[in-house]
């Protein structure tokens, strides 16, 4: 069976590639986790941490305040 060795080699190469991708992904995930923790530990005025802007909190007040676009009906 001459074809058996080649397909086994290809399968091994694919599996090795998958494992390498998993390791790289885990390393990126760990790096993001460390950066996130470092962002929380830094002072708010610290310019060394690159933080993305948070969610727009001005729209979250809509849950507590009436929406001005919606007319209020009294029963």
C-alpha cells in the first residue's frame, strides 16, 4: 500500500497545523486578558495603557427617563 504513508503524513501535518493555531489563539487570548487587567490597574490619567472607549452611557438613561420622541398617554 504505497499511498498509506503519504495520507498519514498529510493528516499529521494538518493536525500539527491545527495544534499550532490553537496555541497561537490561546497566547493571543492570554495577552488580551493581561492587557485588560493592566488597564484596570492603571490610573485613569495614565496614557501608557491603550483603552478603547466604553459604551455610550447617554443612551442607557432611556430605561429610567421617558423617551422624548414617544408621546405620554394618560389613562
